[in-house]
C-alpha cells in the first residue's frame, strides 16, 4: 500500500489514517486604553462611550477591591450614581460586589467563585459587562472569572494602582496562583477596555505608589532609552508624589506595554519569548519564597538588579547601566534586598519554573544597554549565585549606611 504524504506531514503513521486537514484563522481585536481623571463622574463620557448604543442599556456587574473601598468608602455609591445617571446606557446588576484585594485574591478560588456566582445570579450574558476596579491581583482574578463564565464576558478594567495602570491592567492575561506557583491557572483574554483613572492613584500609600515604577524602569530599559533617562532624572520628584509626573510615567509605561501586545505579533505568547518578563524569573520566586511579603513591584525591582548584575559579571551589561538602575530604584524608595535572597538554591529553582511557565527552552532577557535587549538561553549558575550574593550584600551595606 503506498504511503500517504499527509501521514508524515501530520505525524500520522498508522495505515488506518487516510488523511488530515489543517487551516488557519485569526481573531481581530481592538485593544482600548483610555486615560482620564474622575471616570465615574456622570459628566465624564469615557465609560459610557465604551457601551453599545443598540439593544437597550447594557447589563453591568461592578466588582471592587476591598482595599480600595477602605481607602475610598464613597466608591460603591459613585458607581451606583454613575449608572443611575446613564439609564439609557447601563443597568447595574445587583449590589456592587466587594472582594478581597492584594495577592490574597489570587491565592485560591475565593474571588473567582464570588465573581462567577454574581455573574450567574445577575443574569450576565456574553454581551453584558463586568467592571472591575482595583489592584492588579484583583484584575487578574476577576478577569479569570469573566473569561471563564459563558467562555467570555466583556470585561472593563479600571486599575487603581500604579502597577495595575502601568502594567497588569494593560495586558491580556488573567489568572490565579496554584500549587505554589505564580499564575499557574489562567487564560489569555483581552479586556473590552482599560480605563486608567489617575485620580485613583492619590489614595495609595507610599509603598503602592512606587510599586509599579519597577515595571516602568523595566520597559524603559528594554524599549525606550529616553524614557529611562527621564525616570532617572525625576526619581526623587516621583517619590515625593508629584501626580503630574506620575501620570506621564504611567501613561508612557502603559503605552509601551500595549504597543508590544498589539504590534509584537504574538499577543498570546504561543511562539516566542516574553521580553517584557525581564527580571521576572526571580521576582515570581521571591514573592512565593517570602509568602508574598514582597509585593510584585518590589520583587521586580530586586529581580532587575539580579539580572543586570549577572549580565555585568558576564560582560553583557555595562556596569554603568547596573549602577544607574540601582540608583534610580533606590531614589524611588525601593529596598533592593531581602533575607530570602540568602536561600540561593530555592531562588534558582525559579529558572526551571520560569521555563516551564513559558514552555520550550529557557529564555532570559537582558539588555546590552538601554533600548538594546538580548535573549539568553543558558545561564551559568555559578555566576548567577555570585550575582545574587552581590545584590544581597549591596542591600546589607546600604541598610547599614542608612542606619
């Protein structure tokens, strides 16, 4: 019996297989990123213009981060007033749902189940909306619920932190932690829109005010040398909470992240490495090792310095880039060391977990200089241990001088 070429093409070698088919399709998507102040003011059209004009008012479930409600107790009433002021555009379903915030919201299925139950009880359909207002972790968990219910309910994200507005809220990923691993469960599902309301940033404590800035430095090092210069020159003013500068930083960071998603050619990361995860292999592990005492943005700050120190030791990264980055992060208020860094072997397990999470071969992104990224597929563990030790010791020395 003559062999069928299709068998080899599809890896089908059995004589019982008589053929195979393949096809290619794509899904067109508009990724909307809007920046405003006071988005819930009824006179501000940003939110209502995102809702369709046909089929009557859109049904909408509102979900808010509990930490944000504690800082802004008026927020649920503002959402209700906004909806009541636009009866032809939106109908709020049930009470505003308040859920736990922070990394706790991703540690189990609690927020996921609260949200899916509210979607079910409120009769939310695939053409309805979920509006989620809160930090990046809440956006992840509620986004996972919205993407799972009916296999996808329209999601409007309104990030309330610098990390959420600059990074987490702009992406197309949703998920929760499981089995001791960051974002082990989740889906790629773009939001209907992202609305960055910068007035929400004013209620942040200093820790959360600066937390997203490590992602700004990361993406500037990868893609925009001028932006990196701007961050270095304004670090102290940003730490002093100048809102106008922070708005510029958040907007530029979010735009760079969005451009990568829209123009990078692999938004769902099916084929290529993830350069925007520069500094993240150790960051995710540091969060886990500290039982999430280290916040994500803080872990990224440490992770960037570890990778840059490794690159400098390997002759890839100029020492000046490492020094400028450390100085900028310190001037912004970041602590660049933690006691868990002493457990080198557990931290280095993050390399294996990072490779598993990405799939395929290990890919670690560094920079030869600001705006000149480079991918590494092998890591010298002896040198990486030295880099971790160097960052740990530098942190100890800085703490000693400060004391």
